[in-house]
């Protein structure tokens, strides 16, 4: 595909990296020449310096025959105007825009071909908020991803000494939980992937990704690790967009406190939120944390837009007795460095957002793409179409589907039913098939599997 990306920031840069490795024709536009040079040195892409909403710059970037425009600059207005220009002058088929400001997002009918022609809206703050909310709901999870509108979930957990399934073969899951169907999609041991077989033995400290119906997730987690008490007290450092949205989403079920430096923002937050306590001060102020009984906090979340401040306040909160700390980290080099040490979970905003973008870039009817283990692997939800003649998957048993190497089918969602995939499970037209790819270089093969042949049309 020929794709123009406006904005070489964190989201634009990591999207370019993902897509360039998959043989797409990528052009990145940004006003910052230094950033573009850095990207151009690392990746096999074209870069153009200029303002992405200008018609001359878009033409130079190849908008005349581009398949897709992805506008992810820091300015909502630039992104919206760029989509308008691409639609009016270049007839670009797919236009994706990042729009952060809630004032735009709450107006029905604003984003349509008759008004502002944006095909797909992405709001990174909302994606990250949903991602963190799921982690809070499942104490002990490293990653929680929704499929088929939340009917099935893929959860990553670290297996602990003493978990009932640790030291056991995978085929014994059935004996432990006769009434619950779940499937282990992948295991990472010392950062290397294992393709799970029936005789694979789970070891303590393995990172285990399993898929199950939403209602069964807690039971399966209990088999792999000590069940943690549910969280009650949540402390959020940083009252920006993400901190505010998260507090709003969880304040009815948890006791929430926000620590924010800016006095004017504190006043705004205390008016906007119902029961959240707003504190003015620095989250790395030891006395403030001690005074606010940080040792009683079930979760401390550092969500400011400064990586170093997030890391330092998280380490301090952990030292002072917070049970679990999560930190928002934009710099990918830091994420690998700190995850799993003193800081329990490093949340990468790019990884939370990238899936929404990849969903629209993939060929075939692919409705969800999630990046796992910081981009090393992917989980994909694809819809099977056609019949036994026109499709390579419909009418076949899971064991007979010609899957590329290191790819497994984890589950199938049919209407409201979640079927865990076994060798003899038959795939029907309209099924949502959830696949797990340990190696991303096989993405194209999976897409081809789910493209119905000509006889279907």
C-alpha cells in the first residue's frame, strides 16, 4: 500500500517503523527536519519536510495516487484540514486522523464526507485510558486485550511459584478446570517465544498469553498465579487528558486521588470530577506521598507526559509501600529497561494506539490488531467470508487450515458464543477468528488466508 503519514512524532514514527518492515511504500511528512533525518536513516522510507495540510506538500508526498493518509501531527486542526484537502483535491480513499480534543469528538455528524471527511478517528488518550482500565480490572495481568467487542479477551500474566499449573503440562489445564475452556496462545521464557504444545511445561517466571471468554479470565489467572485482591485505592500522578479520563472512568468503583502540579488544572479537575480527591503538588514529593498514605495504595499510576518524572515518582511510590506501580513511558528504549523490575508495568502509548491504526492498514477483513510484547508479536481478529470453494478457511477444521509457521488460532467468536479453537473445530462464514503470530513477517500470509477468492464475488 502507498501510505502518507503526517507527523514524525512517537505515534507517526512507530507506525512508520511497523509498516516499513512489511513492504509498504511509506512517506512521512513533518516540519522537523532533524526528526525526519533520524527516521530516514533508520528506515527505508521517503521523508518530506513541510506542513502536512498544504496541498503542495501533499502532492509532493504522492497524494495523487496514495491509498491512505494517516494524520497524526500534534495539532487536531492540522490533521482535520489535511483530511479535507486529501478528500477534495486528491480523492484519497482512506483518511485517518488523530483527534484529541473531546470538544470535537462529542459532536455527531462532524466527521462525514459532507462535513469533515475523516474515515477513522483515533484518540490515543482514549485508547490508553481503556488499556489502563482493563489492567486495573484484572490485578496481576501484564496486558489485557479485547476481541469481538470484549466477548473474548487475551491476557498476559507472569506465572508464579506455587501457581497450580506451574510445573504442569498444558494438556492438564482441562483436568484443573473441567468446566472452563481456555487456550494458551504463546509463552515467552527469558524473552524467547515458545509455541505451546500439549506437553509444554509452564515454568515459574514464564510470560503466558492465554485467551478465554471474558467471564472465564479470572479463573484461568488463578491457575497461573496467586490471586491478588481486587484494587480499591488508586493514586494517579498527573491530571492531564489521560489522568482525567481514567479518574472519570473508575471513580464510581474505586477510591481515586489525583496529584497535579498546576493549580488552575487542579481547580478544573475538582469541578469536573465527582468523587475523586485532587491534590496540588509534585508526585515525587516524598513528604506529600507519605502524608497521603501511599503505603495503603493498591495502585500508583504515573501518567504525566514526562517519562523521567513518571519513572522517578513510580520508584519512590514503590519504595514507600504502594502495592503495584504502573508508569506511562513514551520512549521505547525505557520500556524494555524498566518493565518487570521495581515498576510492575510500563505502559507504552504507541503500542496501545498502534493496533487501531494497523487494523485499517491490513488487507482482508481484519477488525482488530493488537501489538504484543512491545511489537514483537501480534494478535489479530479476522472475519472469515465466503464458502468452502472461495475461502481457504471457511468449511475447514482448525487443524486443516494452512497457517504460516509460528501462527496459532486461539479462539473463534460466533455470534455471542466464544469457542476455544481445537483441531476439530469447524470454521464457518462470519466467524471472528482470533490468531496469534509470534513472528510478524508472516502477516501477509495471514491476510491472504482471509481474503475470499473471486468465486465469492
